[in-house]
C-alpha cells in the first residue's frame, strides 16, 4: 500500500516522516475497517428487515456479550492509540543534546534564520544530512507556524515566547517550508527552501554564510565574501568605535595598510602584521600593544563566532 501513502503524503524527508506516516496510515486503515464494519451491516439490515405488511418485530431487550465486546474492544484500541501517540510525541518534543541549533525569527512575511556561527539567512535553510537539527523559534509580530511538510514537523510560533522543533533530515536536496498559521495579507508568500547538504557542501555553505538580513531588505546581492562578512562584523560588534579603515587615527590604530606591515610596539620591538598577529590582537589585545596607544582594547575571545573572526582577518587583509 506504499503507492497510496506516496499519493496521500508529501515525500518522506526525515526519520520522523516514516514513523508519523506509519501511525497515520494505521489510523487511516483502522478507520476504513470500522467504517465498513458499521456501514455494510447497516445497509444489509435496512434491506433485510425492510417493511412488509404483516411482519411483526420481535421484542428485544439487550445482548450482554455483544455490548461488552463493542465497548471494551474500542476502549482498548483507543488506549493503545493514545500511548502510541504519546510515545511519538515525547520523542518529537525533546531534541537530542547534540542537535545543531538554528534560531528562527518569523515576521510578516518572511523567515529569518541564525546559525551557531552567526551566519544569517532569509527564507533559506541549509542543514547537514543525517544530523539532528533543532529550531528555536519566536515571532516579532503575530502568530506564525513553521511547517516543513517533508520532515513532518509543524509548530506554532508565538510572539514573546520560544517554541522548539527538531528533526533529523535523511534525504538530500531541496524541501519546502511554509507558514501554516494565517498571519495577514502575504501569509501565502511566507515560504522558503530548506536544502539538505552532504557534509562537504554544508561546510562550504557555512564558510560563505547566507544572506545578510539587512542586505535582503535593501534588495542587495545575498552572496558574500569573507571580507564582506568582516566589514559587517566590524560595524556590528563595534570595532568601528576605535578603528577606522581610511588611515585616520582613532582610539586605536587605523586598519588601513596594517596587514603585511611592520608594526612598532610599545616595548621597542616590532612585529610583522600577519594573520596570526591580527588574530592575537583580537583575542589577546594586551599581548602586543602598538606604540603610541593605550592598552584599552577589550578581548574578543569567545565573543566572535568563527566566521566573524575569519571575516575580520580577511577584511583587514583587504584594506591595502
Ligand atoms: C575600545 C576600543 C577598541 C575596540 C572596541 C577595538 N579595538 Fe582593536 N585596538 C584598540 C587599541 C587602543 C589598539 C592598539 C593597542 C593594542 O595593540 O592593544 C588596538 C589594536 C588592534 C589591532 C592591532 C592593530 C595594529 O595596528 O597593529 C588589531 C588587529 C585590532 N585592534 C583589531 C580589533 C578588532 C577586530 C576589533 C573588533 C572585533 C577591535 N580591534 C576593537 C582599541 C580597540
Ligand atoms: Cu506567518
């Protein structure tokens, strides 16, 4: 009966999909069976005991055996189905600890995603195959609902609250997701694409990150180089409050022309500004202090996601 399932349901893209379809099809066939068990005798009896002049209906009180069977039988069936469903629900509700976490912010009428490394995307999700992924979701405005049919997951998103879903994708390639809670004028356009990648493609995708949200709203090209990410990070985490990129001295030295130059330090020595030096300056700024400046730069150890730190290095490198 696989053809029937395939015809009734979207493709199966996750481990949940198989289990949920199995429960669903079992309930479907039970319903078909019960329907036939009631409908066929009803039609038959209506014909068999139809009105005939002179036919007298015998007096019936009850039949204890029959009544016990048709009460206890369905009762056991329902209790069984309840525990079956509960078991699935428990699994569905609690994500495994090793899940990759993606934050979801829904708003009228688009989806914003943020990855553990700080990459952000709009209406576009990439996940690695066969690894559990957890979505922590909230809304900026009204009720929305995150629905990924192929994965058989769906959950309300509520402003001011966080809800979660998770799944383990098993089928490579594109899958759809959509908003499943009417949320206003463009609700029907609130959808996007989830791509399940193999590990190599996923790593490659993570390196470039996704669409920057602000750019998306300004209608700009979503593809970014690491240096582009560095420029965004420079502004976002506040390096720009002490560093300029045009050669002007601020609270800290300008980044223009630093990369590859010999930097004079306050201890009288000098050092080549290579990638290692730039990284050390971000993570342990007091290790080597530039001559003529106070050691006021805070450490960014633990505050920068890997893709942000890589981006900053690339950005500084690009400022010839
Ligand atoms: C509160 C001000 C302040 C902030 C914010 C700040 N820096 Fe600095 N930074 C300095 C100062 C002052 C120096 C020079 C003294 C020293 O080396 O510690 C410096 C030095 C550096 C150097 C070495 C530059 C050279 O000419 O050799 C690098 C690289 C650097 N910072 C990167 C960063 C990055 C990346 C960020 C943001 C993630 C950042 N800084 C944020 C104040 C700041
Ligand atoms: Cu919506």
